[in-house]
C-alpha cells in the first residue's frame, strides 16, 4: 500500500515562492506518473503538473514558466517548485501517484497554499 504525505504549503506574498514535497511510503510498483493537482472551494480538482515514469513533464498553461515538477526516485519524493506565485494560485494542492499493473491512483491528504498580501 502506498501512502503519500504532502508538505511545504503555507502563506506567501504575491511574487513569492514555495516548494511542495510529496513523500511516498511503501513500494511503488510499475510507476506510470506522478502528478500535482489543486482545488479551490466549489471547484473540481485541476491538474497542475505531471512527471512521467520516464521523466517527461507537462504543465497546465496557467503555471507554465512558473512551476517546476521534479522527483527524487532514491527518496521516493516528488516536488513542485512554485515561483512568481499569484493570488489565483491559492488552493489546496494534492499529489497523486499512478501505478500498478492494474492502474491505481494514490492520493495525498493535501496541503494549503495561500497567496496573499
């Protein structure tokens, strides 16, 4: 069983930076992708960034050039470096791991990011 724990959220001023971490415990068998989502009240979760098992990355248009997704396989940890943060980036951020021969999604509990002056 894979468990994911996010950390690194908090309050930051517009233009500031934060780095989110997603630490995975347990064995991840047949990794397909690791992803960051975000969600604001009353809205569906939005895909922010993806890193594939081969290391390829994709980003939502709203964060391109500002956010960077990465992972440290040795530490079983994924990161989201967020720069030039805007109030519109305020949300609960969730990490997800897609893995398994029979594909299964594993979710973290979420971490709050608030961008405000």
